[in-house]
C-alpha cells in the first residue's frame, strides 16, 4: 500500500482523558504532519470537550482542527464499503462495530486494520508487537501494534517540532512564569511548582501535611497546581472551600491553586513550566516524559495488583542510567505515591535530588526521541501490510 489517504480511528473513553488524549493527539498528527484525512469516532464527547475548546459534545458530526469528529453510538450505521478508510485503527482494544467490520470485508481492497494497544514497558511487548489475528470468517487480518520505549516497538506519540518548542520555552524562565500567570497563578519567590494529576487514591492529604509542616526553612515552599475536579475532596479539605477553578490557599509551606482544564497544548506548557509533575494514566504520563522535568506516575490501580509489575517494568528502564542512590530515591517516591511506602522521607529525598533527576529527565527524553514517533510508525506499518 502507498501512504494511506484516509484513516478511521475509533476510541472509547474509558479513563476520562487518557484514551481520548492519546487519540486526539494522533488524529491531529496524522492530519497536520502527514496530510491524511482522519475520521475520529468517539463514544463520549463530554470528556473530549474538556481538553479541546470549541468541540461541541452535542453534535454527531463536526470538524475540529482539520479532523472530522464523529459520535460513535450503539446504533452505528453500516457504511458503504467505499466509505471505509484505507487504514482503520481501533484504539486500546475498543472493538470495532460489527457493521464496520462487515463493510471492511466488502471493500474492494480491504483496509489495513490495526489494534493500537495500551502502553507498557514490559519485556513481552516487543515479542507481541505487530502480531497477526485473522477474522474467523471474513478473511480480514488485524495486526496488534504496541507503543513502547524501545526501537523494537511503536514508540510514543510526539510531534515533529515538540522538542524544539519545549527547549525554546524552557530556555527562558520568564516564559513559565508568564504562562502560569495567564492561568491566574502567582508563584511566591523561591517556591517550587508541582502540577498534580492523579487518581482518587493518591496520598495527596499526606503530601500536603508533609509540605505544610514548619520545617525551619530546610525545604522550599511548594505550590501544588491541581485541575478542577481532580482530588476534589483532598483539595477542599485543605482549602476549606469549594475546589472551583481559581480557588487557592496556603497552609504553612504548602499552597494549592485549582486550575481550569486546559487544551492539550496548554497542558504541555504547564508541564514545561513546573519544577515537578505528578501525572496519571497514559497521555499525561507520556507528555511528562517529553517535558524533561522530574515526574512521578500515579498508575491506574488494578485489583489483582498487576499495576505493580507494569510500574516496576517502566522504572527498570527509566532508572537504568541513574546512579544507584538516585534510582533508589526515585523508586521510593514512586512507590509511596502509589500507596506502597512512607511518603514523608520519600518526598524529602526526592526534593533533595531534584536537580540530578531533572538532568536525567532531559537525557531520557532524548533517548526516547531516537525510537521514532508513534504516528509515523503506524503509517509506515500500514504501508507494509497494505
């Protein structure tokens, strides 16, 4: 196959923002960097609208930033085979509508069909990348495509100019201050800024108590920037008021400012502006790595404890270039933030090592860039299998 001229990308919103966050970045990259006509099918538009101003969750069909956005409903209408795109991507095992699969089978030339899997650093991913699954009756072939952290995987979503834009932004500290000020955030002199995007189980109460306690100036004040609706109960306990966008307050050396949800470009700038980033899910986890700042990942907890294996697999890769003491500090903080250790000593050590961890974060982002970007690798693979 030549380069696909059209793409149908299907997304179910499972984790509010992670799934649609990744798909929206990919859709725009396909359209803007590769000139491909993209139809993005989404089953839940309300979460999508929170990260993309201008998108109307009431509409079944709209065009946003060069991408055709369609509402995906249970009553999915059977398309004509000629309406099926050259490349069909089902994101994160979302299972295509049976009517879509039927139309794909009736297409004169079947489309390339890819199941884009969730991101994992586990070793088995490389062996499963590009594996084949044949439809039992229709003759269609589906391939499994895994994002990842090595050249033997699909890489990570990243725009061609992202590293240059980030470097230009971070080269002048006043850029970060001006951006935060545009969100209504005033940072006291000498304070550290920490973005917080976490699941409800994160020990935010413990972190605020630790930071707020009088420490005789041994540690700097810390201002936590928390999006509206995230960790609401902990934020309201701290502030003593509703956690609406713009609410803020200080207790001792700890401060909290509630941010409005912002579009993805501004979220990147938020990560670039902060000294530390506490992130969750997949999209913010990846963007924190491109931000080249120290970060901590709050992984989605699984009942069988499988998330600990996934967390350890990433840490094994991420800490490979660190001095043993710093690797231990980073592991302790990540474990504590995920409920597996004592947060107070972990946070103290993490702050003390932040300059070395920042250097490592910058080196890590450069290493990841050498693996190629997910959008380009998907297109290249579609050419190979078409």
